[in-house]
């Protein structure tokens, strides 16, 4: 819950840094570019704008951002993988500024992508937009989950309820969770000043996931199906909502 204007301004500053990283990453993500370069970009921008990475050293996580490519669902560690034509990846960035946190994930595409992939990404983005549009004081987390799951059903995808959204503020992860399924009118009610992350994860196939046994972080689909993950940090305003990770 935002307590004063300074906390809100600090969250907006953190969100600005996140958005700058997303913007620049899309610009430079061409075939042949290494994921390590994306991590270095994030390191540079976070330092330049006076922020702090929420991910680096979090429970031992070794990088500034998460880069999850194609069938990697979430928490992908940047490595010396060179992007290829037709790849897409989720760039998940968490930044704090003066102790206030913002967490957001953008889908980055590389060159020309397949029609099947376009459909998955379109559906995931649509779910996030649909969920954001109903945010206002008095709306419930069930309303948000319903918008996400019904959009997934419309396009024929499964959602993850193992990896979901969350409230955020002075800590990156705060209660309650923001699930990707729900029933209209049920669950926690939103109030003005609350800040939280909505993050749909759509899977093009079986929703069974596993954590890579080698790096112990990267979450993958069990049978190699593609998955898409997107996220914004949202403020509940007096009459609706505001996205905090924007330029």
C-alpha cells in the first residue's frame, strides 16, 4: 500500500528504469546477440539511473535479469546463448529505488516469428490488458484471475498457477498472490493505493513444468512447448489503475 507521494514517486522511478531496459533490449535483440549482453545492458542502466537490482543475489540468483527463451517459462538465467531469427524471450526485470520496488516482464521478439508463436504472444498480451482494464477500488483478485483464464481458454492455452503475480512495494514479493485463475466477485478486494503485479503465463500445450536440474532456476515446459510470460506493476487509483513500469 502506497503511504505517501514520495513512495509513489520512488516506485515510478524504479518503473522508469525497468521500462528503459525493456525498450533498449527490444532495440538490440537481433540474431547473434548473446543473452549475456542483455544482462550487461540491465546492469548498466540500473547503475546509471541509481537503482538496485531486485534479482541479483536473491536466494542466490546470479544475474540482474531473467531471460526465458521460447520453451523456458520463467527465471531463465542469462547465458552465452546467441539469439536466433524467430526466437522470443521474456525479459523479467526487478528494480528498487530508495527501497521501493517494481517488477515487470516484457516479451521480446527476434526478427520474423512464426504465426503460431504470434498467436501465443498476442493471447498473453491480451490477457494482461484485459486484467488491467478491470482494476479499480472494489474489484477483486478473482476478477483478475477470471480475465486471464478466460482469455487463455478462448485461445486454447493453459495457464500457470504455480508461478503467479503478487503484491509489491517495500518488498518484491508481498501477499496476497495474484492468481491466473479466478471467479468474478470472489477473493481479496482492491483498494486505492495498492500496488501489485499481474503476470499471465500462457503455455502452448501441457501445463506441467519443471525446474532445470543443472542451473536450479530455469523453469521449462515438460515436453518442450513454448510458453509466454508478461507482467506489469499496477497501482490502484481512485477511479481505476496506472501502470508504474513505463517511460
